[in-house]
């Protein structure tokens, strides 16, 4: 029997032990390489783009020879105005991206020996960077599984039996229930969305799935509208979970981990903030697949480097331009009839 990828040594591409063993200087060098990958960590002026700079070693800053602008490796990034050491920030990235079912801010503050507010703000910055990597505007292709799962909206029953209400009735519900709609390529990317009702996933599919793709969905009647534009595979879960390859098991596996994240780590997530853990979860799923299928000669931690290279002002304009050029615009696809 073949070994699961997550049990192999190749899956351990980012180690907390190696980060602290390397020390502060190695962490600083890693940040430079993530900020300026095209120049192998050599500073590039964020204001004028000049590559000729010299370092101010006493303050870990750089000064541009052309416009005399002073900047640091974190200027204009989500790590700007940081007070934590670089090794601690790199460790925070490692802890958050390695936690497949999430990590609470109390636990993160204990691991990093910092205040709860510090861990909270840092984690939210990393989640926003993950969200920018997930929702890039690129459409899904190949074979896509789509499904929805409801979260929150729990109504606590009264103590005495005669005081309890029928929680199935709409007038007795809280209105806080939300559905997470997942569109997942088989052996590819994952796109999560938060909506009030699962039928809203039909419009989301029109916007985010290529017309040349095929789709697997369950027996819910609102997915019948997708038959007009895509080849469909349907599975009735009251009869079977998988028949001749028709299933939504990969989408269901996302829901399984997400429920354990909400119940086991966060315990409760308000509906207006449900997208906060949901989108990074989709990023981790995509990153895990790319790590499992990257060539052996590639960088040992490409997805962690890509995380630290996202966000406002992070990374290079050349890489962003290439990604925009290769993006397939949604408006250019044929309309659904």
C-alpha cells in the first residue's frame, strides 16, 4: 500500500525546529529572498525600482542611490512597523500554515510568547494575504466538485421540556446560519465562499468555473440549473456516496476539516466573520496539493514563500504583471443560456 503524502518526509517542507535553529540572521535573509526573489534577496527600491542600493547595517535598512529613499525589507508589506524579531514572524507563518485545522490566538500567543492582541493582529494579516492568493479572479477548469455545508445558527434548547420550542420552524431560528460553498478542482485549486443560502452557489459557479469544465454535485434541486452549461455528474447521497467516479468527496473533506477547525479551535465563529477561517482553509488545501505535486528540484517551501510575498506592496511588479497577463477574464467567456 502506498504511503500517504502527509506521512512522508516531503510533506515536512517547513519546520519550526529548523527556523529557530537557523537563528535571527537566517530568518532576516529569508525575508529578503521572499521580498526580492528576482534579485536573490538584493534590495530593490520600492519607490523608483532602482536596483542600486546600499545597506544601513546599524538599523537593518537600505538607501536607494537614485532617489535616496530609505526603506526596510518589510516596508509597504503586511509586516511593516513590526516589533517582533524576524525569526518569530517566520515562526508565526510556519505555525499558521502548518495547522491544517487552524490554531487559536491564545495558543499562538503562548507559542510565540507575545500578547494575545499581537498574535490576533498578526494572524489576521496572514489570513488576508492567504485570501488574496485564493480569490485571484482565475476560473476553475478540469473537473470541479461543488457542494455546500451550513455552519452556526445553533439554538440552545431551554432547560425544561415544556419551555422548549420547535427549532425547525423559521420563527424560532436565529437567522445567523450561513452556508460555506466550496468549488474544488480535482487535483487542483479550491475556492470557498460564504452565503446565506446554498442556491446562491449557482451564480457563483457561473462566475468562477470555466465553460469547458465538468462538474460533480449532489442531488439538491438547485444544481439542476447547471446542466444547461456544463457536463454534470450527480450523486444521490441517500443512496450512495460515490458511484462510478461521481462524488463530491473532496468537497466534503474540506467541510470535515473546517468543522473541526470551528468546533475544536475557535469554538464559535460569528456569521459576519465566517469567511475569516474559511478562505485561509481553501489556501491551505490548494497549497498542500501543489506541495505534493511540485517537481523535486523546486524550492523546498514555495507556498510559504508565496504567502510572505503577497499583500499590498509585497513582491515584485513583474511577477504580478505575469499573473495578470495569464489570467483568463471572466467576462470573455460565453454567456449562460
